[in-house]
C-alpha cells in the first residue's frame, strides 16, 4: 500500500449537522454531529512497469482533516482536555475517487489506466479523553485501488470527494 499525503489542492467544509424532526438536541457540544466534506487532488505518480501486465496498487489517501476540525473547535469554542488528540468519529460516509491526470510518453499500444474501487481505510479506535469510553470508527483516510499498464504510463493525480457525518472527539490514544 502506498501512502499519499501530498496534494495539488484541498478544499473542505465543516458545519453542524441539522437535527431531524423530533430528534433530541445534543446534551453538550461533544454530542454535536458534524458534516465534514473533503475534496481535492492527490499527487500519486504511479508508474507502470510492463507493456503486458497491469501494475495494481492500493493508494492510502490521507487528506488534511485536522484544519477543518481545528476550525470547528475554534469557531464553536469546543473545550478540549490538555494533551488530548483530535479525531473524527464517523457515523455515515460516502467516499469517491476518480482519475485526474494521466501521462503516456511514447506509443500507447495496449496501455491503460484504471481506478477499480475506493473505500474508507480501516477505521481506527481509541479512548475518549472526556468520558474515558472506547472510541471506534475514527476516520483514517480512504483507500483507492488503481492500475497502470505500460512502462512509460503514469497515473499522476487522483481526485477525491469524501463526505462524512460524525462527531469531533478528543482522544488520549488512537489505534489504527
């Protein structure tokens, strides 16, 4: 698996999620649900290595989700225990990835590019710094299965859009 943490550009939106009809209000800010949308272009540079076989690679895209969390924490005065880390506990998600930029220098007989599937990375776990309870479903990026065929073919960039619904949590440890 190839970790991708270099991006040509990233955008995000974070806002408190609206309540459904008859849904009880959160008892405190720690119970607030948030809508977090992350989009951008990841620099992948996956180069093919054969004119006869597909090179298949799983990319682990880890977009910046700490700046949106910091924005919400600062904008809504969310208290944090000292020394605690920040994470996003996912309740619902919808990831998407697509090819954004490809290159093939010479003849492209039988060459190709593919994005086969995308999914969340396995969610992490930890301990809630406020309540001491175990946490699960901590966001850790997405995995994208790509393929390239040809020795001079390069999948330069992958675009993504990740929509998450969940809670901002403070952790004393994160287990991935």
